[in-house]
C-alpha cells in the first residue's frame, strides 16, 4: 500500500527515522529505569512531559543526522535510485553513525552512574590525557565486548537497511513529476517542523529541559548528544585560576564581610544581616522586583534631564531610597538577569552566561528566601538567551509566566507591551496568590528597537521633540524617546493597580534598569561620557510608602550584584549570601563600590568606582589607572597622587573579576549542602 | 577478496568523513538555534 503512495527514498527515510526513534526512546526508558530517584519520585505527568520533550530533542538530532544524506542524494553517484554503490554505502553509513551514537550514550550512562550528571563540556578535560582516560575506561568497563557488540550491530543493521533500501527503490512505481514535487514539499515541511521543535516564537532549546527544579526530570528530558554539543558551544568562557582567586581572597572576603574567611577553602559564605526598612508586624511585606528595560539614569528626569521622560518613576523616587549611582557590571538584558539572580557578574566574553548549561545549577537568594510565593513574569519567551534554565531550575516553587500566558497580543519580537505585561501580571498575581506574602520579579523587555507602542495605549500621549534636543539629551530619536516614556507610563499604571488593590502599603518595590544607554549626556559629570559609563548607569530605587518614612537620595556606588542581598536584608531574612553582592542597607559597610567589566578592542578591563574615584585596569594586570569621577577633565590619571588608593581599588576590581569566574563554577547549591 | 576489503574500507572511510561533516553541521545548527 505504502509502496504505491510514497516515493521509495522517502519510505526508506521514514523507516530509518522510525527505527532510530524507537532506539532512542528505548534508551531513554533504560535511563529512567536505571537512574530514577525513588526518594523524590517524579509524578506521572512530569515523566510524560519529560518523555515528550525528550522525544522532540531526539527527533531533532535524528533529522540533523539524516539531513546531509538527503541533500547528498542530489549527487547522481550518491543517489540510491541510480547506483548500486549508493545502495550499499548509505546503510553502512547510517549504521556506523547509529553505533557511534549508541557508544556516546554508553559513555553518558557511565558518567551518570558515577557523577549523576549528563556528559557535558567539562568531560573534554579527559581528552587532555587520552591514554590515561582510555586505560581507566578499559579497566573499568567491558569495552572490548562493547566494541565487538557494536561491530556486530553495524553488520546486522547494514544488512537490514540495505535490504530495505533496495526494496524501497526497486518497488517504486512511476510517480508523476507533480506528485514528486508535493512529496518533496511535505518532506521539507516535516524537516523544518521537526528541527524547530516547538510552537513558539523561539525554537526548542536545551534550556526547555530545565523548566522544572526537579533535577532528574531535566536530565531525563535531555538528549545527551545535543546537550553535550550545546555545552561545548557555550563553554567559551575563560576558565578560572584558583591561584589568582586565592591571591585576591583577603581583600575580596573583607569587602564582602565574610565572617569566617578561609583562603584554603575559598569560603565566601556569610549571612545577610536583617535591615528592615520599617515595622512589618507579623507578616513580611510583599516584594516587587522590577527590571526596567534600558532604563538609563541620564534619561530620567531626576538626573536633571529636561525632557521629562520618566514622570512616574521620578514621583515615586522622591518617596523612597534612591541610589543614584547604580551601575550594571555588563550591558545586556540576559547578563543583567544572570548578575541579579546569582550575584555573579557575567564574565563570559562573547555570548552570555545564561546560554551556558552551568547556569542551571546556581545558588540564588531568590530561592533561599523562604515563606514567599514566587512569581516571574516576562512578556516574551524565556527561551530567549536560554533564560528559562537560569530562572526555573534554580528557584524552587517558582511560577514562571512568559509568552503564551498573556491574553494581549504581542507587539513585536519583544513580546507583549510593558503596559499589558504589568496589567496582566498583576491580574494573575491577584488570582494566584495565597495567604503567604509574594515575591514577584517582573522583567520588562519592550523598550528596545523597533520601539513600538501598542495600539491599546490608553491615555498615553506620544510627544514629538526636535532631533537636536533629543540627541543633546541622550535619546536617538522620537521613537526611542516615546518608548522610554511608555515604559514609565506602564510603571505608573502598575502603581495605580497596586494602590487600588490596597497592596501598596504592605509591599516593597525594588526597581532597576537592566542596563543604561550610551549617548550624549551633557547634564552628567564628564566622566560618564568619557568612560562610557552611561551604558551601565541606571537608577536603583527602593520604594515602600507603607514603611519608608524618611526618603533618601544615596550616591554610594553599587550594582545589580547587590540587589538580592539588599532585598533579603530589607525583608528581614538572614539567608546565606554566597556570591559577590552586599546588602546596601547594612551599616557595617562604610565604603561602597560599583564593579564594571568593560572592553576596548580585544582588551578586557575592569573598572571599580568608589564615591570619588574610578580605577581601571586590564584583566592581565596592566595599565592600572585612577581617575577622579567629578573632574572636569576626567581622563587625567591621578594614580601618582594616590598610589595606595589606586593599588587598593585596582586589586579589588581584579579580585572581584577573578572571583566571579571562580564562582560560576563553584556556586552549585549541592556544594553548599555538603558544606553545611 | 581484496577488492571487497578495499570497498568496505572505502565505505568506512567515506562514512567517517560524512560523520565528521554531519557533526560539524549539528554544531552549526545548534549554535544558530540557541541564539
């Protein structure tokens, strides 16, 4: 029947794909049977979900392996309908590829039995000593028998597939050209859909497997071959150097306030000291952590910018604790989420730490804060920059709402508008919240090119300014100006909703920008433009009208690393702080610093700012400089006048940089569980 | 016998070459799709 309706090569392709899918599903069942955790068993829904996700990963891998063969069939000599040689060769090739894949699974299973980790790029270090590794494997596992088994598999599989291929191409009736074209289109569609793997704006990515905090569920869903490749692709970062971390340990540990410093174990753990911002009674306040997109400090009205682009933010800033010198350690949204959640600057050069599979195994204060219902809202897909793994895998009990969870239409690539994100997030929050206080992280994403404003913009009025005025005040054009204004308008709308619901008095808002913006910033100190600081400079505001009775403007430099420790301190939770942020409200910290990793050409350098000075040094320790922040001529190096200060700041800056690399590898929650 | 061994050897060598190319292609695809 099939022989009369499906062209021969396509029929062979279906057979090969079907058999391989059965094989990989069988291997997943074997993995589940061998390694499932009886102490924390997975529910049937979670198992089904992991298998379904795994099936889509497997399908993608198999289509990727088959695609080159299908394309090479266009070459007459390699076309099985034309030559006997091709009919012999492709079955051998497919069998050989399958054998290699099975061998990889065997290695992966062995690795999992040993380390409870799927094989990732870290195993590449074994290749540095191939003979030792090979000997170890040879002595531990029956490798000889396994290889013989695989050779037998290649022989039998080649024989079977050859028989099948010959039958498929020989039995083929004479299809019309039109029919063949239809078959080709259908095949292309199957390949495209299978490779994309998902009905979403972003395709299926490795981080989709980490949508749950249950470790085994994620491991079960992964395809080990694809995961290994993804981890290799993401492992471009410079490895840490323990000796360098150790050489800077004393000043970094002192800076962080580590209670029990130990340069041997490189202990950075310390408790956040509770620093409540008001009287809470028996119930802790709700927490709103709001990440505003490209919310450059110099574009706010409170910075002295005359364009009045942020009236709503400016109004609430007057009633809260406003940090006017808050700098992000790098620019970019994904890096901001990483730095905020982990307290570690993203030091990876070209891509981002969120794209690295290591991101799924990081301790975060967001997780450690107990007694809160936790929510994360973003108007676009969490598949973007593989944020999902970082967000969902590291925070237990977190409810993530992303693209697809909102009724409003997406405006552009950045998802729903900020207005609708805030509005719908608040509605969901009101519907989902229980008796416990809640901690909600809302990530805005719409203030980006193409700077669209939705059709439903309520009473927001688009303003037009002349181009010269805009550029003079840090905006590229009217679209960017109005997009920034619209984000602020949306924030005002959220505040109105919270106030009307009676939630304002028992909530604390923490607002910050993911990064700033370069541009002319005449009303700011010249150092901001001279050192490109505008790119990193955003405001940070703690707003809690029910609790903060004495609003303050604070000019102490600080950054995203400090956000979660400050939140923990503000709600009075003495949780463990294990990374590089500090509670900004803790009075024992007299000096405050902002850390920035900057790049000039191919040279990476770090900057560390205290209230009056900015120190800059290349990461190899060369070209250390000290500049005065408020100077009229900021590029004048004053390190000769203050050699000790220059030395102290550059050393601490380098220390934070070296430690951040180290911590990316040493911040797994399991590590701390062993310590305690 | 010798031509048969030669043929199998050529097939395996070619298969290895295609395997390397295919793996390169998978790397390329995954890099692009993971953004």
